C-alpha cells in the first residue's frame, strides 16, 4: 500500500504527566482530562499550536462508554488544528506502543508526515455499572408503548439490582487475575522471591537516580500537584521488601508482593513521530528512529504463561531484523511484575525453550542487567496500562540521543496473552 519508497520514522520526542498511584493525585481526573493535558504539553513543547498533523492514535484500557471518541476529543482540546484526525486503539498494556507502530507505518509509507501515538488510563475513574437485570428493567421500560408497559418492568426491581459491578482485571478465559497468572509462571520458571525483590529494588533505585540527575525534566510535566511519579520509593531496601507479605498466593509458597509488582496507576503519555523532512522543516530534533515492531500471542489457557508472549515477539522480531541481543545497547522491558520480567529473561537463556518453543538452534542468550531499564522500570514508575508503551519509547529515544548512537529494544507484555515489541535506533 504505497506509491513511493519507504521513509525512516523519526522520534521527535515525548512527554507525559507523572504516573501516580490510583486514588491519589488524579482521583478526580478522567482519561480525557489526563490525555488532553498531556497532548497540550506536547503541543507547547514542540510549538505545534494550530498545526495540522496527519493522524493521532491513542487509547485507554479501562474506559467509560462516554469515551467512545477519546482520541478525537482529546485532540480537539489539545491546541492542535481541529483538522487533525484521530482514532482510538486498544491492545491492553501495549496500546501506545502499538499506536506508535501504526503511526510509524503511515509515516514510512508516505501516507502522513507526522503524527502522535499516546495512551492514558485511570483506575480512579473506573466505570461502575449495575447488573444486567437492572439494565434490562431500564430498557424494557424505555421500550414500553403505554404507561402500563413502562411501569410494569419496575415491579421486578429488587435491592440486589443496586449492587454495582466493578470493572475487574480477571482474564475471562481463566478467571485468574494477572498477578495470579504470573505467580503460576514464577513457580514454573523457578523465579525466587529474593530475585524479584532485587529487581524491584533496582527499579526504584534507578528511577530515583534518573530524577535526581534531571533525566526526566523534559519528559515529565507537572500535573495536579505531582512533579514526579509518586510510587518511587527512594528509601526502598531489600530488607523492607522482604518484610512484605505475598498478595496473590498467600501461602508459604507465594513469592509476589505489592513491592515487586506494579501498582494500580493513573497517567498518560504521548510521543511525536514524523518523517525526517517534516522534522527538519520545523526545526525539531530527531532523537532516534523507530525501525521495526512485532506482536505475538500465546495460548495462555492451555499451554503458556499469560505474560510470556514477548518472549516470542522479540524472538520473531530479531529473526526478521537479523539481529541478536549483542546488537543492542539498551533494553526497555516493561515490568508488569518482577517475576514476569525475570521469567522472560530466563526463557531466552533456556536452550530447551528457545529450541522447542521459538524454533531456534540454541538459546538466545543473556541480557546484561546493567543495560536493562536503566532509568527505572514499571515496578517503580507505575503502569497506567495504555500509557506505558509511549513512556518506554520516549525514554529510550532520549537515552539513545544522549549516547549519540546505538540500538534499543522495547518489550511489553499485555493482558490476553499478547506481547508488543519494537526496535529503536540512533
């Protein structure tokens, strides 16, 4: 689907609001509030007021029915030209990275010159609905042709109809939460509590250090009284983490705690992508290039751990690109849970897994942990589901730009047994 040669996809830069634990700073904010504020900040940062972009793609995982046009409404309040089109997208935790891949493909094929990929999520403003029985009463009454027909359904109203149905994070096919599923994966791969706590400690330490050195100064804008991600624990220690009780398997065999898992988080993030020519014409920087993306899924109901799809997606992506781990300088792997990240790393180190599951001749190899999530990971920073991909992309692009060369890998696991991955180069 092209009439010209492909173009490189420039990452101009990104911006986000601080990621905050649910029911704290953003307790009264909607997805649209957070997303619009973030886009406004991006418009101001790159002097885009009144500018018409080719397209904007964004989404949210937990979403009100009122937000059926979330992307378009957020754009209309952002300061971009009203003629800028926008569309909603949702691929669970990989939403904004998938949006970046789609916007990037449009730029590469010459369909647009510039666009924004973004994501937002709010646990604090989660939709609350009532049971279907109550909904049926309302609809039956609405459909009534006479006064009697409208009144009759209400005779079946019962107190139980007023018990709200809260949104859940259970997988419909298994009935397990993401944490419960990952606890099974931790046991399958022999991921210890000590190793999980160590990764969590490193995540907090790296994130705090990144803020202290000013790395996030131009990536994170203040919002609603927050200046930095409020889940970061500067005083975190292995000893403190070790005192926390398991939360998904409460028996003596449980290994996953609130300390080595991501918290429920509110937030939004956005990234500006463009052709090199468009960026140069506007005097905007090119931090790095989005070179490739890949998605995979696993049969988590019968065969594989819920969050193991990135192991497959990364393998397939590297096969396509003719690369190995040795060709990468930085790795940004989403820490849904410390156990999930460690299980994925262990899978790539396993000759049996790589041969039997990935169709390789041998193990993919180890990743140097000093190159992994060097500015902090999701365990410390937080994880507003649809926003994390944009956070990772903006962070990685800035790091590569500071290095003035190099290649980075992004990997995001998602609900539904999927994984979204990408390659970024300077």
